[in-house]
């Protein structure tokens, strides 16, 4: 009889512990991450990073993929608003089209954090970006350096392979790049878009242009995955690493591999991990509607600047130029070594 | 009154209208676009026709049989991704090697064709055995197969295809890349099959009138199922060629290719109602589209124009087809 009683008490004690555990590890709430697509490595890794970092600071994260469809992302926003999450992290498919959805969410008391894609037309609660225009500007600086090294001055012919012509992300990079290159009269830029960001379209552009303009000095591609097809097209034309200089952007693993093989000279990184970490660091402040102060913050060791803009607090994290000299550094997300240390919320 | 010779001449011109259009367009581009008229550009056009061309063969066969296959693009992407995962050495590639190394070519081809064939068989089974609408069945496959590509790749890419496979993408024979020769051989073989064998004739008959063909004692269900298997298998081969060309695979590889393949099939004179169409016309349609893409690349026109021109061309092709049929009826 005593044995049965002991068993009963033990069972009750275990049940009590079991019931208490979730309370101990209670989540601060659910944050939805609206990812624009899962068809490129940056976005795929952003899901892992945001989910991990938000968990570090006590939130559950749920990701919804919009498959690059604006209308689908609008529907997802509408559905999510009804679920009353702690916040929404939005990487917008279309910068302008999502504006009413952001306003609707905020009117419903749900804070909205813009990730990677800056929306300036309407206020958000927080924005974490590398700056797409700045990526173009960093690329321009590197291209000026490479052309000077090769031709003695900043002159030559550049083939710029954009992403999809309907994607403002690519158009912003183009703007930043071309604005910085304007002052160099000796530079000719041929710009062509790879429809739907499809690598085979980039390969076709490179293939045609290398025949029509064999004097191309440098190819600038707006995403690393496009450079793989570009390299395949160059190989098919009998080119070897270094024959044509190449730069691409976003810092995906494929780009880093191509640097190691000597095909790519520079990869302009979007600091994915730091951008995602910043979202987690400021999540409490955003969710609790506390003031975010302007200033410089260390985000994964990177000096990042928060400014209070017309569209709300905005953190800009510097993108880095990856070359053969620093390609193996773990801070680059293309090496797929997400920081193991827990993210600490900003006080 | 026209003579038999004139009638034969007119019929020849009507049957090969798309080839004349191709020659006309190439001549105009050569005269007006700087750097267009050179062997390298023509080789590029033939090379770029490879993937859509091969895919369009299977699509054309299903359409000639009176059905539809919207899944070919996703099937090609899946084959490319599986090839990439198995035989690429970077990214998500597992870098499997075989001894001797060249064995990777037939093995990769068999896997790609098998993967495509299995999905084609599933489509065909649902259409034939369960009498489901081919449009809906293959639309569903178009969606779930692309989803499978993302799922198995985790959105990541595979790079650095095995050197023997890359050899096919790099080397040329008589100025034309080896990869393009594969497409040309496919067109020759399937043109023969569709034009000179009972299978081809029966498929065309089914597309024209399935009931009459069934009453003539031909196994309609079996043949329709086979056309779906063929479309899938050929799309699998197109996927392999795509992986070879891009030296790997990304989750968005081949996006939008279905519409180019459809455009090529229609421009090439295949009737969407079934029962009418010849594969050489389809190849001419693919070459025509590639020529326009290349011309737009060289002119530096915004890419949106490609789609505008493509749409206009498809419309023109359907109009021409209607005119062609009227003239043929007048001649009869």
C-alpha cells in the first residue's frame, strides 16, 4: 500500500514539474517572419538565422514564404494580423505594395520590423538593413579599384547582370552602382537583367555579350548564384579564372567558393547574420513599444548605426567586400557558420 | 486555277512557314544589329535553344496526342537538382564519383530520364486511369515538383558538376557546342519516331480523333500514358542539360521555361487542339525565340520587351496558323 502511495506521489510530483516547465520556459510571444522567397540561399539562411536569434531572446518564430508573389505576401500579412502576434518581421516582396499591409498591422497594434528591404514610404517600428543602394556603392568602389589596377586608370567596359527587372532590390543596387560610376567617362556599362533571377538567363547574357563585346573587362552580377552560370558560360568560351574580372553581391556560399577558385575577384556581402541579430537584439524594445535610441551599437562585432528616420528607427549594418584575403572569416554568412553565442537584447 | 506545281510550292511554303520566318528574322537582325552577324552568335543561339528545345519535344508530343503537360519545367528542375546533389562537388553536392570517370555521363542521364519518366508516368496514370483532366493533373505536378526541388535542396544550390559532364557543356564540334548537338539529335530521332513509325502516326491520330482511333483497334490509353512518360523523361533530360550548362543547380533553375516551351510549340505549328504538328517546326520555333532573346541582349533593350515580343509572336503564330488552314482549305 505504501509502495502504491509512493508511486502516486511521485507521479503527481512529476506531473507538477511537467506542468511547471513550460511556465518556466514561457515564450515572450510569437513573431512571424515574412520571407519573400526560399529560392535563393540568402533568404533560406535568413530563415535559420532569424528563427535561431529570436529564440535566443525568448520568442517563438514562424516563417511564411511568399514565393516572390506580392499578392500572396499581402494575404499572409492579413491572415497574420488576425492572429495577433507579438510582432511581424517583413522582408517585402514589393517595397510599395506592402505599405497598406504595414499600416494595417500597426493600426491593429502589431509592431512591424522591416528586414533587409527598407520601406521608407510609411513608418515601421524598426528597420534592419545593409542598404541595397550601399551594396551598389561598395561594388562601385571595388570595381574602380580593379579597373585602375588593370588599366592604370578607371576606364573599361563593364557588363552588369541585374536580377529580375521587376525586383526593386536589384534596381537599387544598380542605382547605387551607376551613381558612383557616373563620373568616369572612360567606363562603358552594359546592363542587362536576368529574368526571374534565373541563372541560365545570366549565363545566356554572358555568353552573348562575350561574343559581341569580347573586350569586356569586368562582369558585375547582382547575386552570387548568377555568377555560377556566368562562370560556366565563360568556361564554355575557353576563359580561365582571371581572364575576365568578376564581382557579385550578397555573399552566398557559391560566391565564396568562386573567390577561392579565382573566378570572382570580390563578393560584396550583405551582412545577413548581423542584420538578423539586430532584429533579435531590438525585438523586446519593439514588442514593448519602448524607445529605440539613435547611436552606434555593436551587432556581432560590427559597428552599426541606428538613426531615427521619417520611417522609424533604422539600423544600417555595413556590408563588407570579400576577397581572397578574408574569404574564410566565419563572420561572413556564406561560410554558413552562424554565431553560436546567444544574442543579448539591447537594454 | 493553279497548277499542281504551284500548289505543291504553296503547300511547302505553308508547311515550313516558321523556317522562313526564322531566316527572315535572322537576316533582319544581321543587317541591323551590330555584332550580330558572326558564327559565335549563331552558335550561341543554337546552344541556348537546347533546353527549351528538348523540353518542347515532349510537350509537343503530349499536345499532338490531344493533351497538355504543364509539369515539364518543374520536372526538368527536379532532374537538374538531383543531378546536382549527386554529382556536384560544392554547395549541397555530394560529389559522387564513378570509375571510370566517364561513367557519370550515362548514369546521370539514366537517373535524370528515370526521375522525369516516373513523374510523367504518375501524370499519365492519373489522366488515363482516373480520367482526370490533364491540365489540372500536370498543373498540380508543376507545383508539387517545384516544391520538392526546394524541399530536397533546402533552397541551397549545388555547384561544380563532375568534369566529364562539364566536358559536354564546354566542348564544341563544328562550332556548335556538344550540348546543342544533343538537342539536334533528339529532334532528329523524335522527328523520325513521330513521322515514320506507327507510334508517331497513332499518337497523331489520337490527337485528331481519339474515339475513331480507339474504334480502329489502337490502344489509345496505353499510347497516351506513354506520351506522358516520354514528356517527363525528355523533360528530365532537359534538366540534366540545364545542370550541365550552369555547372550545377539552384532551386529556381528553369523558372519560366514552360512558357517559352509552349510558345515554341505553338509558333512551330503544333495545334493546341491536338492531331497536328511536326517537330522540325517546333525546333524552328525554339531557334526563333532564342534569336529574339539574343537580339534583345545585344541591343541592350530592357528585358520586358522580350516578353512583349514573345507574346506578340505567339499571337501572330496562331493567326498565321488560322490563315494557313484557310489557304489549305481553299487549295483542297
